[in-house]
């Protein structure tokens, strides 16, 4: 029996959360739950989620610029990839709380993390409005505004976290993600200009 779209959404969200948490848990159980290791799992989960977010960001403009089965598949599965992004970041949030509990020197002050809290609320608002009933209740126009603005806000909020404070922090992983982000914005701009020209 085929799953409904709502069932697929929940399966994707819970699956992404569980896989991320299980991978982080397995690594920490093997390597040790030191602060450096916990921070590594946080960094890797954030980077994995960021890659998914970039794919969501370029799916529609890429389809406009390149008509192929691959770009069609990306566009059709864009919502599920966004939901997987929310799932990975749910596990990421769990790792943040785990670090606060495990590491005495790490103080999780919610009041000082207003920006981060707001971004998480936006992520979950977009996730919850990815279901049929909530999307209908919101209405097509409001749904498009929320998800388009939300996509830009969340993406732009994560880019500064990749910027190094010194040249020693400019790792290959960070450099690659920054390059991919730049390419993603170029693709969006190119697709926008192509639409303006009617091509």
C-alpha cells in the first residue's frame, strides 16, 4: 500500500532525525563524548543539512535553466529534502542540548541565542506547513511567501557560521560549502534574469 504524502513527510522527517542521531551517537560511543568530538558531530550535521538546503534552494531555478530528468526529480522531491533538512537539524538541536549537559564549561543560554531560536522556529514553521491540511489552511499565496522568504532567511543565517575567524579555520569543508553557496546564488540570479527575458 502506497504511503500518503503526509506519511512520506513524517517518514522522511523521523528518518533523517534518527539517522543523524544514530550516526552521531555511534561516533561518540566509539571515539568518546569529549567536547571536541561533540563539536565535530555538530559541525558535520550542520554541514549535511546545509547541503540539502542548497539543493532545495536551486531545485526550481535549475529546472528552469536545464530541462532534464534529474532536474525534474530534484524539483519533485524538493519538499522532502526540505523536510529532511528539518529532521537533521532536530538531531543537531539534540546534540546541542547533549553538549550542554555533558560539558560543564558549555553554558546554553537561550536568552543570548535569540537569533538561533528564531531560525529554529522558522524551520519548524516551514516544516509544519509542508503537510496538506496546514498548507491548505495557510493558503497558496501565504504558503509561497512563508517558504520563499523562509528559505532565504534560513540560508543567509547559516552562511556566517561558515565564515572563518582566521585563516587556520578556513578548512576544505567550509571552503567547499561557501563555493557551493555562491554557485547556488548565481544559479538563482541567472534563472531570474532568464525569466525576465522570457527564455
